[in-house]
C-alpha cells in the first residue's frame, strides 16, 4: 500500500506512544491503533519498545473497509451454502477479518504465506478467486490455485503441520540468498491458539530460531481450540512463548485492522532483513462455530459473545471513517451492494461446479504414482463399472 497521506497524522488521535495496558483497561496488554469506538491512536508501543504506526491515504483506509466487508459477506455465503447441503464443511472466519486482512495486506508480492483451513481473508488479499476454497470443501478438487503463482500455499487441515512446511521453506529462502532489502522474501505461517499445543508448532519454533529463518509465526488466538477455552490451553500469554525459543513475540489487537497491518509489516521486514523469526499473537474472537459441524452454544455463554460483538472489526473501522469524514453513507451503501452482488455470483458459480469423477481421488496421492496405487485404481474402476452395467 502507498504511504504519505499528509492529513493522516492530524486526523489521528494525538497520544504518546503506548501499548494498551491491562491495569488501565482490565483487558490484556496489546498493540492497538484503532479503539473499538473508532478512535485512532497515532503510535503504539510493542513489548520491546518498537513503535507501530500506519500512514494510509483516505482511499487506502476505504480499501481496507471494503476488504473487511467483502470477506465477511463471502464467508457468510459459504456458511449458508454448507447449511443447504452444497458444501461438505466450512470453517468460518467470522470475527477474525481484521487479523486476516491486516496481515494479508502487509505481505509484499514476493512473500510466501502458509495458511490453515480458515485463512479465507488472506487468500482474498493474495488475489485468489474466492471460489477456490469452496471447490475444496465441496469435494470438487483440492483447492485449485497455484501456490507459486499466488505465493499462498494450499490449505492445511492437519493442525500445525503448515508451520513445519513454512519453516523448511523459509530456511530454503535464506540458503538461496533471497533475503535482504525490500525485495527480499519473507514467510508467514498462520495457525490458531490450539495449534500452539502441537509438537509440530514447537518443533518449528526450534528450527526457525536456530537457523534464523526469515519467518513470521502468526497465531490467531480466537479464544477457543474448538471447545477448549484459552485458560485450558496455557497459563501465560501465547506471545511470551517466543522468548523461550529465543525470538521476540508481540500481542496485537486482532480486531484492529490497522494494528494488525502495522505489526505484521514490521515483523516481515525484520525477517526479510536477516534478523530471524518472530511470533505475533493476534488477540481476536471466533464469533461463529469452529466449523459447521460444531455447536458453540454448548461450551460458551451468550454474554461472552455479546462482549466481543462490541469489539467488531468492521464496526470500529466504519466508526473511524465516519468520525474522520473519510467516507459517507453512500460509500457504505455502495460497498454493501458490491458485497451482495459478489456473494450472489459466488453462489451461482458453486452451484454450477461439475461433479468430479470418483476415480480422480487417486490422481494426487503420490507425485509419481505407485504399483499398489495403480492396482487400487483398477479395482475401484471395475467396481464403479459394475454399477453402470446393472443400470441396463
């Protein structure tokens, strides 16, 4: 994104550099540039004294709002499609849009991202057609996009496995001499709070630290590992775990798209310049179910959800745009109409997807095939052909 809006500083709330303190607010310490009420904080401090700020043009602020609204609407359409039997499963990002759009827009074109199965907002920011993940969850294909073209790896269902993939890739980037300067490559690995209990994630911390990998670990702490609340997962803030592995950690307000951008951009630039890995804990909340097979009302209370609704990432960005007179009601109406039209188009495309041939499930098991796989394919084909014969 471009920089240099001369009016941005004067529109921002004039305040000394700060991190929101638990003692003052009763909430966890975190980096914040936009309050839930839509007030701008000019500069925020990280735990190591790093100053975080953004300086966007008015059009860039409006663009971030557009991203948030479109991503939420497309995600809601996917949830509706699953409820109507058109998708086998869906993992909603509802409530986590700011963490994903902020970090996704902070990536430079050459950076590589390794997602879980919920990073639809980052996928959108990388320029990938939103239909792609729906093909995966409909069972039509395995995702469909080219990771090398979009610098966005395939969705990973195995919890935490992508952090090892990202670490190996980042080590390769360093060994190939692709770091250094703004043109250098950095890597980001997304995972949830529950994944921090996995061995894969902790092993990736070790390897990334020891080999000084140009890698940012981005943990979206949405407060629940399926039904397990954060207090059942850890006794210390997750970002502090980085210190035990020898690299810095920072907690950011994951419902603040500006802070999510600023913290991620800084961490990526540090990594690409050979200063090693870091951990970002985006403190956010999963407003919906873990996936469409989950019932969150069985393990959390309505008042908790309502408290987080007051911190909604889209509402606070809208409040900011209105207060600073960066956008008016006609703009918001236009964005809502655009989101509705794109969601309708997405639904039409999903319903028109061709059904895959069952035998195609053998196509990508091994890169070069195997005799055993060929035998299984042949036997399955005969089995399917027996049904075709019985129809006559």
